[in-house]
């Protein structure tokens, strides 16, 4: 590999994503659902370069192959930061209960992804219930990364109450529709006092790059990788898209112009 | 006695601690979290927490999710 010039090395190295005081070099967070098997999960997560992985908390299948490898065996918590989610919760009470179980399961782990859904068709968040749950969880010592809609006022409220990251949707969970409202995502980013991560709705690499170019601090995705024809290859594509989008954002894009502007000098031609 | 384990009625022979239940289920030493009647029983207390008739026991784990 070509050696990076020192200035660039420094620029890349200093650009950590800090969540709840902990720095991460990867700005791509991935879910671990919907994969064919644990081996595919492991390979895709590895290819994505993600350091934070979301997991769901569910009942153990009583009497079914207790010795089967578990997710924690293939993605060791010593190597990855686990982000237990409250997926499937439709009220604050269930979400809080799920977070407390996760904390017990993961030995006092405090970082959680709070999502309280409002309806099964759109999977849009129930904001009043999410606010209620966030307040109690924060008081209880949890570090809450909150899934929300793309309302800038609501996003600000979550940051003010002490959520460690605010994660607006780009489009409905699992829809792959891309960034449906870039203007709102930009408003949220502009007002941000905590990391803003697009969570949900990304369908392909360009969507992830757009999110990063808008100034988001990271992207959390699951389905876009897991349901690609080749999940491992898509995970690698997403890694690059996140990096490219982030660098483009930091580089600052050129102004848009209505008409053409020659790239070669106008003078000095031989005719 | 009967307990409700992950939503299903199960007959178990008591007295039975949480640790003993997990052993019987083949879950001894596995990473699980246990709730009895909606209260978490911390891992450090699995050995001493005795189950009672009609207790609602939940045993959960981490699985793939987004």
C-alpha cells in the first residue's frame, strides 16, 4: 500500500467518532440481523470494519441445541462494542425492561440503542414513548443512542436531555429507500451537540455516502448489507462509501454552478 | 411445582435455584440474563435465588438484530 503523506495521515487519524467518551475509527455501525447464518454475519461485520454492532435481546429457545455457537462467540465482546437494541418494543415500559436485561446480560454494559416503535407498517418511532423511556434510562445510568424521526426539534430535545447520540431515520427501517429528506437531516446536523447518525433507510453505498456528505457523524445499517445478493461485498462497499462521504464532507464540496466552467486554462491555445 | 418459563408452563421439582434451573436447561455457563416476576436476578445471585410455585421466569440472550 502506498504510504500516506503525513498531512493526510494526521487528518485521518484525528477524525475519530466519539460516542459517550469513547473514540471509534469506524463511522459505520452495523446490525447483525437477517443474515443467512452466523458465519455470514461474522464475515460481513468484518468486511464492514464496524466496531459497534447492534444486537437484539430475545428469549432463549428452551430445549433447542444449547451448545450451538451464539452471536457472542462469533463476534466477541472483547473486540466489538455491543449496542443492544430495543427493537420490537412498542412502549416505554418494554424498552426500559429490555435495556435492563441487556445490561445484566452484558455485565453492566450501559450503551443502548433505544427505539420505541409506533406502528408495524411504517416502523416509525413513537416519539412521546421514546422521550419517556429516554428520560428514565438516562436517570438509570444508561448511555442512550436514540432512534428517532427526522424532526429537528425532536432531535434537539433528545440531545438536550442527555442522549449520547441522536439517530434519525433516512427512510423506514428495512425499506432501503435512501435519504428521503436530506434537508431535515442537514438541519439536525447543523444544530447538533451530540453525534448524529443516520439509522435506517439506507439501501446502497451511495445512500451512505450522501448521509456522510450531509455531515452526519456516522450511519447505522443492517438490511442494506444483510439482504444484498452478496452481503460481504456490500459490507465492504459500505465501508468505503462511509469513508468517502466523510472525507468529501471534510474536504468541503465545490459550489454548484448553473453553467459550465472550463477545467483547462482558456489562454495559451495554439489556435 | 410449576413455573412459567419464557411464557410456557413447566413442571419442575423443587426446591430449585436459578443456577440449578439453568443447568437443567443446558444453559449453565452460557451468557443469559434472568428475570423472575419481572425483577432481574443478577448472575451473582443465581446460586441463592430459589424459585417458587407460579414464578414467571424469563431467560434471555443476545441474538442478531438491527
